[in-house]
């Protein structure tokens, strides 16, 4: 039996096997429903083989896929076998159509977050399914993700090889090993995509999105536990052979500890992520260990009248969809921990400058002494992984006040106009003078509800 943890005393268990596989990019496609207090949709994971197995070769070598303790935990948890009567999504489907593919399936989750499947009713027990991951004395590889309190409905491999234009990656001279099967070809495409140079980030995000909408090419088996989601493909024993593009249908639960459903200071409904107690594990399946840094794209739909704010490098503007639905899209090109993914949805209103003159005055960049400016321009080359870094951009190094937006509930608009708008540029300038170049290109400031009892949202 799994030992219960006290979030106030115990550290969160790091279940994800990041030494075997790393998530390099997430694409989330979500619907926010305030009536049911549920966030539902799809997440696509783009994976890279862990460094210690990257050169092991396909089908060669062996490794310990899970600890004895984790195996005991898994054997006591229900598992899911693929449901064959679910049709794959079309590669031409839009993001909102993809989300609809996961709807209508009966949620048979129990109070502990475990998923009981329809196959059990037909005589296939959970223990038999779990034991079935061992074939001819060889254990199938398990992709283990950190999650808690999610209803996982379906998991499948994504056929990235059918994406229009993706053949440019298969013709690359760097792909020297000719794949012997489609699975290897798909994995090589994902590898090429996640390792594109930083100056090709726009092309990379475009093909990530195209791949996320590609049809499935086979359901994967999965098993949910209190703190983890385990996924495997029958007969696949190594991380190199495991599918590197995986799509997961899931939904949150109203009581999930990663989001708070509440009302703002004007009494309007809103929801926001919390920095504790379990990070984003009840928002989407992810990897929590410190080595797991990733980028992401997210499309979030909600009813008209609501504003979606999210950690992202772009200032998203809503796209109008049928039936009074708005869609918001954000992206991040700096690899960051999954715990820094934040979202806030509510009837916020943007607080804007009252006059053009005031806007010019409060957004004027602070001029630095010539010696300090010279120092900024001669900063050493960064030692982090490659991404479009602002520290290498001379213009960004001299930007004392980055673009910012301020959002607040209706009842606090006047107060924010009088006080906050004048304060923020001074704070940004002071931070720049003290700490140097701003690592991010923009900032959203949200006046959170009075019951916000967590750390600040990233």
C-alpha cells in the first residue's frame, strides 16, 4: 500500500523517470468550464531519450524501468487497456475539435483518483493487466509522469510522420541512421524538431502545433496512481523505442489542489493556479525533477466575458469562436520547470493609461550612466541550454522597462489607475538597475482575489 503524505510536512515524491526520458515540449489544448469547475482537454508531450540511454541503440541493452517499491504500488492500482472503438482524430482538425474527441467518455474515477476501465467489467482484472507488461521475461519500458488527482481518459501515440512538410526533417543530413520502421522514423522526426537551433523557434513552434494535431497511430496502456501516471507500449523495452510524441486526454477535478475555483473582489467567478502545495500535478501530467526543463504552447477556451492570463512570452488576444467562446493562445521558448506554468481565468479588465502623455512618461526607459551601459553590452556569454535568450540581444540589455499589462476586477479599476500604473515602471526600472537585463520580454500583473494564500504565480 502507498504511504499517504502530509503536504505540510513531507516533500512531494519525484516519480517521473527523467533519467530515461525527458519532456522537451508540452502543447495544451484546454476548455475551462465554470459550471462544473473542471478544466478538460488534451496535452501532447514531445519527448527526448534521457542522456544515459541516448546512445544505447535501439533494442540494445537493458535497464531497470522501475523500483521494487514503485512496482508494488503499481500492482495495487487499476490500469487502462486501449479502447479500440474510439476513432483517431483527423490531422486537419482544429485544436477545439481535438478537445471534443475526449469528451463524452464516462468518468469512472474513484475518490482516490484511480481510473477503473470498462474492460474490468468484461472479466479482465487490474492485476492481470499490470502483470501483462512483462513479455517473455522482458519488462516493457514505463514512462512515468508526475500527476495527482487527474482523470486520465485516453493515451495514444501521435503519427508525426504524416504532418505536411515534415519530410524536410527526414531528409536532413543529420539523420544518418535510416529507420527500419515507422516508429523509429517518428522518433527521429521528434528528435530533429526538439533540437532545432534557437533562431528557428518560430518554425519549431509551428511544427510542434502541426504535430500535436496529427492523427493517433495506436493507443497506449496506462496506469494511474496517487502521485503518478505510468504509460507503456506492449513489446517496447527501451526508451529509444518508446513513442516520442504522446497525446493524453484528461480532465481536472473540482477538488484538485493545483487550481482554486473562487470569486474575485467583485463577486465574479474566477480560477487560478497555486504555487503550492503540489505545483501543477493536478493541472496536467508533467515532470517535476529539477533536470526537467521544457517549453510549451497552450490554447485555452472559455466563455466570452472571461480573460485568460498565462505565463507566456506573447500578449495574447482572444480569437472569437462559435457559440460565444473565446480562445487564447500563449507560448514559451525559454525552457522552464513545469511548476512555473501558470493560468488565471476570470472577468478581469485591463487597466490602461488615461492619456498618451502619461503612458509616455511612465514607460520611458531609464538612461544609465555610460559605464553601466557599457557593462550591460559586454555581459559574458550565457552557459544555459540554447534558446532565444534576451541576454544576447543588445536592445533587450538596454530595456529598463519591459512592456506590461495590468488586470484587475471591475471594483478595483480606479484604484489601480491612480496607484499601480505609476508604481510598476518604477519597480521595473529599480529591478533593472539592481539585477540587470530582464530575462522575460513582457509582464502581466494581476490583482488576485483576497483569498489568494499561495506563493506568487510565475
